[in-house]
């Protein structure tokens, strides 16, 4: 269960980056501790709140590390600046599941931001009829990272801690 939560949480954190943008498209988040609350509908993923200690280097590394993965699995990745934030559209395929996603990103990346994503998955366990999912990621800046945290640390529900710089470990958990 802890491994599944870690994978889900990491995927949630990366969802913002993976299908959304390249390193140059979105502003870097303010350094420090961010609380991220993930709420989904149309999925069995439970609501979860996690904390992510970050700095400018980690945010850029996350985007740069995820970007090559996204280029391999996504036929389309577009992001556009809007009057209220950003809009992202992507079409990706992993393990026989084709997913079309639309995300609206609002906020200032200094104190709070929200990512509202709607997606349609078809194939794999979703079957031929497909499945629609809505996800909202609400992030707010809490202040400086805690003394025992280093940039990249994510604290998951139940206290499980991992560091996003360990991307190779995460990639090993993803389906081939």
C-alpha cells in the first residue's frame, strides 16, 4: 500500500509537469514547502494531501527529467498563456492506454496555484468505451522547508517520504 501511495503521489506531483509544459513555459515555484491537495473524480484514487520541499533547481530538474519521458509517450503537448494563467492540452499513451487531457492552471506560483485537469482514457483497463477523470491539484506555499527536509523531498500521507530526484526509482515502478 505504501508503494502504491508513493507512486500515486509522485505521479500526482509530476502530473502538473509531465503533460503540461516544457521547462521554459511555466514559472518556477517559490522555494520552500508547498502543500498539495489532490482531489479526483471518476477514479479510485483517494483524496490525498502531501508536502513538497522545493527550490528553483528542483523545479527545473523535475521539468527537464519529465520532459524526455513526456516526449516519448505524448504525441501532443501544448501550453498557452491565458489572461488568468495557462491552458495545457496533451495526448499521451502508456501501457496501451491512450489519454487526452486538458488542464487549466491558475495562480501565482508564489503563494498558491490550482491545476484543474480533465482527461479521457481509452484502452487498457479503461476498455474500449473509455473513462473520464477530473483531477484538481490545489497547492499553497507554507513557508520554509522543515529542518529535516531537503529540496525535492515529498512527504506522503502516512509520513512516507521520498525525493523527486530519485526519478530512476520512479521510472522503474511505471508500467513498461
